[in-house]
C-alpha cells in the first residue's frame, strides 16, 4: 500500500473526510458555485453573455511540479487589487453591455476611469500536483484515490462602490437637458410658439391692481390741495398767453375784414349809388347845381382797368371814400373845377387798397389811355398824360388849375387822380394827370372809348 500524498493523512481525517479539496466546506462551496446559474459555464466556454475575451489577461505559467498549496482552513480568494496576476478574469463588462444594446459609441472619460478601477474577480484555486507516475495507493477500503481535478471557484467578487468621476479639463461638458415640450398636441404647441413674442393687450394683474394707500390726515390733505393749486406765476403766464392768442385771433379777423369784407361791402354800396344816379338822370328829378357832401353826381369809367365807380362831392373818408366811391376836391382851399367848367383842373381821390379800391391799378395807365367822366348832360373824355409815382401828402400843388409837375404850362381843362402809395400804406401819394380831348352830349350817345 502506497503512502498518501504529502500533507494528507489517511484515516478519519484523510481523503474521505476532506477529499481532494483539503479543508472543510471546500467541496460544498465548489458544488454551490457550479450550481449557480450565473456562474454555470455556457456551451461557448464563458459564464456571461457580455464576456469579452480581450479582457482576460494572459495566463501565467503553471506551477512547478511538487508544489502543494498550503493546508489549513478554507479562505476566500483576495478581491480587488490584491488578486494575483495571471488568474482567469471573467467580469461584467458595462461598455460591452451598452454597445450590444445601444450600438457603438464613445465612452465618457469618467466611465473609462471607473472601468479601470473595477476590482478583478476572485482568484482561482490552484490544483494540487498529481501523484508520481506510480500505482495509486489504495485507501483503507482498498480503493484507489482519484487524482485531484482542477476546480475553478467562480465566486464573483463583490463590486466596489463606484468612485465619483473626476473633472477632466480635456473632456467636453455634458450637454444641457433638452427643454420639455409644450403640453398638448402639435397645434397647441404651435399656437404657444406663435404667442411667445406677441404683446398681449392689457396690463398684468399685478400692474392693474394699484396698491391701496393709507388715508391722509387733514393737514396732509390741505398740503396736497395747496400743492395742486397753480402758482401766481403760472396763472399770470396763462393769462398773458390767452391775451396774445385773443389778440392774434382779433388781428386775423381784422385783416380779413379789411382785405376782403370791406371790398365786398364797398362794391355793394358803390353799385347801389351808381344805380341811384342813373335812375335820377333817367327820371329828371335833379337839376345840375351845387351838390351836398357825400352826394353822388357823376360816374367815372376807366376802360383799361375795367373800373366803373360813382363820383361824390367831398373827400370824406367815412362818407365817401370808405363806401367805394371817388371823392371830388370841392371844399375850402382844396376846391377844384367841375368837368363842365371851360377851364380848370377836375381833381379826385380814391382808395388804392380796401374799401372797393377803385384806384388800385392806376399806376399801370400809359399816356393816351382814355378816362371818361359821365354826367347827367354829357360824356367828358380825358387822355392820360403823365404820372408822378410818389409825392408828399401835403403837396397840394398837384391839384392847382395848372398842376405843378404835370408838364402843362397854360390854363386848360385837366384831370388829376390821387391815391395812396405804397400799397396798404398812406405814407405817400401817387398822382396821374390827364387832359380833356372830347366833350360829348348824352343825346349823341356814348363816346368811342365806351363803345369799343
């Protein structure tokens, strides 16, 4: 009978008690490991569907002959960094799992660092050296002990807690989470997107509701009422402004009255006076003689200027001139001859602007233009001879029997027209002279100047 293998004694404590596993509980642990469905080898030779052969490091050379593992109670293989190199390494591969389910993608730097720190699985117990090439020693029952077989203790190591990923300056920051979609269907989301930049009418409730203020005391109310009143300076400035506005409106009305309404009113009065004179002539109610101031007695025609205006006695502004009529110098030192006189200067005056303005354009008359004076008995025709553009209002020599500056040197039957100049002022006087060229009784009809 051959002796047992070194380190193993026959008998109650020999191979029957411990068998080929050396310590108590080793066999039971090995059987439980083989029965575990997670550790049970698959037909392909690996235990995990995410097994990666590239993760298994190269195996170290087998132990030399004669090596026997140390005896003693069973101890769990070291885990983590204490695992000996060269042991088979089957472990869960998270990168492979993610690649199988989600496709290939670049693992983050934090995951690579985490995988690098994962502890290796428990080491494999080395198998005992086989007996020398001699006949096996029978045991007490006369049976030969079977040689030990290599059993892999596939007890996975407990995973260590995952370390926190350190910030890598070279790694890109994690993308920001996408905004949550608007609730509702596509039409509702579209309406919400359109209304984002639109300004909604009305103020928000917090702006509409004004905060309630505490009631003021009597003193505060008086002060507030006093402060709300306008100061004297403000009142005075408002009064001055209203006065200026009123004056401006009045001036505008006055200018309108002078330039527009006075002409309309004077034309109406002058037209009525002309009709009255013609009616008297037709009825024979009035005989020639001395006329009262303001009484019309003749009609002047200026064909070139289309003027037909009555001639009244006197040059009173209100009674004659402002009523659109032409006034005859027939009073006091300014008394002049009548058209029917055989010698003298028939002088008249009229407005150039406003109040009918019968002499407005006499400055446009040229030498030879006819001016006709119509009376009850005859037509007296004068031809324009000369014009004096400007002279003083006090220069009465222009209406003398032989007017000064007219170019006439001897007595005759002359006509003088006087008016104000420049326009819209009365600073100077404009003078136009004419000489009688024809006297025609009314019974012979109108002169050629009025017929043509």
